[in-house]
C-alpha cells in the first residue's frame, strides 16, 4: 500500500469520485469512506434499550463523570460489568498494598516439612513429633547430598562407562598379580611430588639452562637465596615461578608441612611476636626456624653428603628447560643492509619432592654397598675347560 500511495496522503480521508457513465461512485483509496466524526454521529444516534443502565453508580465510581447522557462513547455493557464487579470505596480501603511483605510457605501448617511424611497425623505427641521432625531433617539432608553429587558428577565422573572399564581392568590386573603392587605404585602412595611448568619467559634456553643447573638438587629455600642474589636478569622471573611452585605444592599436595606441630612452630603460634620479628628471614620473607637435633646424614647421588633435619622439607629433584615460540624484528643498518633479530622465549619446569625421598635413596645406596661381595684377585672356583695332562 505504501508503494502505491504517497506517504503524504496516507493520513488523508478517502474521496468519493463519481463516474460519468455510471450512477455509482467508487473510492479512490483503500481507506474506508466513513470518517471518525461520522462514526461518532452514528454511535450517538443508535437507540439504547430501556432496561440497560446508561449511567454508573456515583457512589461506586468516583472518578467517572456524573452525566453520561450526552457522552457518545459510553458503553452500557462495560458500565454494567464495572458496577457489578468493582469494589466500593470501603472495600478498596481494606485491600492490602500491592507489594506485601514476602512470606514463607513453610510458615503455614499446610506446608510444614513433617506433613509430607505419611506417618504424620494430628494425634501425635510432642516426642513423636520431634522424632518425626528429626527424621524429616535427615531425609532432606540426604536429598541435598544426593543433589550435590549429581551436580558435581560432570567434574568428578564425566564418563561413567570409561571409569567402569578402567576399574574392571585394574581389578583383573590385581587378581592376576595376586594383590601384589609394583614399587612405583607403592612409592606414589607413600611419597609426594609436584611438577610445575612455567609460562614462556623472554629469554633463550641457553641462558635459562645456567640457572637450572644452579638450583637443581638444592632445597627451595636455598634456591630462592641463590636466585635472589643472581646477576641474571631472568632470575627474577624464575624466582617468582619457584615461589609459586612451592605454594602450589603445599596447598595441592600437602608437601612441606611436617605434621601439625611443625606447621604451628613454623607459623610462630607458640612463641611471642617479638621473638618472631627478631628471627632471621628467608629469601621469600618467611621466618626461619632453627633446626632441632642433629638430624640425619645422607649421601646424595653425586657422592656428596648432606644433613637433613626435616624429612618433609621440599627440594628440587629435577629442573629442565623447554623452548617456546620465537619472534623476529628487523634492524636497519648502513648501505641499505638489514639484520634479522630473533626474539626467543623459553620455559622451565621443576620437579619438587620431599627429603624423605632422598633419605630412602640414601638408605638404598648404603644397603646395596653393604651387600656387595668382596673383590679378590684369585677367586676360589673350580677350574673348567682345562686338561690334566700336557699336550706335548
């Protein structure tokens, strides 16, 4: 319609055109030929039945005009409905506000939680009612725990079929080996370890390898001291990464705690505040606690010896470097020449373990050394592949 009729004529009333050859007229637009004023006039001329009230009750409708006889838009049916259904002024005063205070469904007697139990009835005594309430609370607690397990199932058990297949495979393996487990599994159950991989650092693998050789085999606190006083620029980032690895190992694996008493002593809960502030501090700012006792002297893999005072102290068992992505930039030189600069990146990884692992390795080395046989120049064994007579 808008494509055929100009926009300026959309709101104009339709015009009746008389055709010269016929005695009828037709409409020049799609609008109806009866205007709004004409509709009002016809509405006013329509007779109204005598039994239909044309005026509302002035006591009930305060806001409506008093005289409706001359109103051409009056609707008798709507007025009758409003007269029979709308409340009076006294009833409207007793209606509560539109936003009443929110209540609880369980506050009424119908929605009490014990009413949902089929054993409930009105003749229950106070003791029976208390027992029923406790039973209902236990049931709600079990339902809440079940819902919590269902919500966490996507994280703890995402694919139940694969978990069942793995459990069946492990059970068959355990039956075949008659319940015997390997040494690696036994050590994994008794000794803790944590592997940390850092993000890519703006340095090369050759520069970062020097720092890994510096801290490998040392305890975390000794390595932090070495990195703190190192002249390498990247040592600052390595020190931050090592501190993060130590904190994650303590929180996620429970390493380095040394039992409840040792943890409380390290926090200084049993000593006054002045004594804690007067003690020396480690490289990361933690207070240093003096070792008690002589400790245990162990032998390391390289043949050196070390005295261990706390078997849960964290040390760096392995430290290695990995290469990362490289970038390039151009350096413009004389005579129109250009040098290509390579910006390398590298990451480091550390394997943290507790001192009880080195104590076990030292004991195994000592036991192996004690059980070896004594070397002799002429062993006492029977002579074979020889003849008792000369061949000449």
